[in-house]
């Protein structure tokens, strides 16, 4: 899969191009902005990609993207945590690997900026080996909870200056407990909107349903109708929501007093991940009772802004949704007499999926024990074992690079990954596209 970025000449109106699905900026049909029409290169190795979508001011003039390679290639190697508690002491001992530099320029100089965490903005890195630079620092994290961006700048003096920035995002966990975020209870949360549509057609939304109610006085109901396109119901914040400090998405759903086909689809799209709630066992679509679904947010990997909570399906007649909320995490340093909330055994949705080169598989364990995580092909034959040994309770993630036990690349196709700990087993599906 190749992704390219298009924009107006002044850099505004940026759109990304996914060569599999078209120029798409969101989940709505009108967000599809075109498809690639051609790729050419010039004598200096630059690549130009054109789209069949034109500029709004001149529809006959297509978007054109020029792509140039950077003379500097570098990456974070290790030593940086994904999260830290507000007020804690961050002790850094990490490395950055520089794989390529501009041959005719000086340097390089590597400087880290941790001011977003309340730390220094100009920490110099020290060269330790060929292409490896060490980052060492110690400072207290003085900012409140949230996603914070830190960076290492790799630069070489020349005219003009050559530099790249290596960006990482850390989650700063709260020091004190806070409340759940109720997206929809008896009313829609302030700063949130809800949309019901299929393709270009907006459809009805009833936020005062009083026939089927899970909790409180009213629920939300939607007269869904299948057709050539699946319908979607999206709860969206006005601005992307920082999810740090929340641990679980919870909602209640009722499929109405209707006979549903067990093969009907009901999906959830969140954090750029699509979850088949029926096939993966989160809901029974034939049930005529309220069902409560809880999804730990760390199943979706590293924390990133929440753009939407979108439900979708291919069936008709009314559906009811209630008590949509993000459950607050316990404070990182809070002291309480309550028993800790139990951690559920769960195998998360791999991301990305489908994937091309590698994918991350998250999972959670309710307690410590022996664990295996194995990948199988469609014929049920073992491809590789990613985990085999003792693991502590809590959240974990491993990466599969699309290789077998002998480290050979496997062919495109459908694969299954299976997590087992004691008598508990979960299996999910992956699609590899070479």
C-alpha cells in the first residue's frame, strides 16, 4: 500500500492518498477525493503523483504531489517509554540510530527537545558507535495528563540547512482520579455530535427514545436501513479527544424486538481500527435484550487522539444505543482502599490490518502465567509462534513481521493468531497483502 499527500499550492487543504481506497480523509462517502492517475520521475530522482481530483478553484487542474527522498535517514532505537505518570522522574537512557547522512554536508548534530514534558529543550546526544547516538537525561515530568510530543532533531550544516525531526508521542498519566466521560447518557455530551447516514444520505437520529432504555430516562435510536452501502452512526467530538486517563470504552446496544440474521454485520470503528463485534464475539446480534460491551483502550496500542466512535451495519429496522462512555483510569499515584479493578483476558485487534510489512498484536492478561501466541494459516498449519513463556498480568503487545519460524516471508493471504493462557483461548484474523 502506497500513501501520498496532496495539498493546495500554499500547503493548505492537505489530503492523503491511499492507493488501495482512493484519496480519503474520513469515513464518509464525500471524504473520497479522488484516485491516483499517474506516477512519473525526473532525472534527479524526484517522483510526481497525480490524482483525478482537481483543485476546488480549478477542477480541471489535478492535484500533483512531488516526493523527494531525505538525505538523512534516522530512527528512534530504544529507551523511550510509551507512558509516564505526571510528577514522576523521567530517567532517559535511549539511543537513536542514524542510517544515512548527506555526503557533502558537515555534522551531524543531534538534539532532543523534551520541553513538552517540562524538561529541557536542547539535550545533546552523544555518539557511541558507528551510527548510534545516546540520549541521557533525568528530570521530573511537570505537565498534566495528556498526549505529549517529544522530538530529536538530526541536522547537518549546509546551505540550506539539512535536518529531520524524529517525533514520538508519550502519554502522561494523571496524578489524581477524574470522572468518566459520558458521551451519551440521557443527553449528548457538550462538544459532541452524532450523525446517522448511509453513503451521501443523512438519516434520522432520535436522542429521546423512551421505549427501550438501558439506563436513565432515554436512549438513542436510529431507524437503520441496509442497501448498496452499509449505514453508519458516528459519535464525534468537535476536536480530537485526548484519551489519556481513560481505560475502557463502554456502551450498551439493543437490536430491537426483531428476528435478526446471525450473519448480519455490526461493527465498531475507533482509533482507525475496525472491529467486527459479531464475529469477534462481543455481541449476539440475534439477542432481543440489552448487551453491554467493554473494550480496553490499550487493545488499540499506543494512545493517540480519538476522532470518532462509529457503529456500522448491513441490517435494517431500528437499533438502540445507550450509555456510551469512556471509563476513567485510576490515577497513577492515587492511594485508595478500594480493590483494584480486574484486568480481563483479551486478545486485541492487530493494527494495521490488513498489513504489508508488519503488524502489532496487543493482548491483556488477567494474571501472570504461561502464555502462547501463535499464527496459523488457513489450513490450520502453524506459521510461527510469537510468544511462548511466562508473562505478567496486564497489557502487552508483540510485532509480527509476516515471517515464519525460519524467518522467511510468508505469502499474501488470511492468517489467524491465537492467544492461550491456561484454559483461556482467543483467536482473531489477519490479512497480509504483499
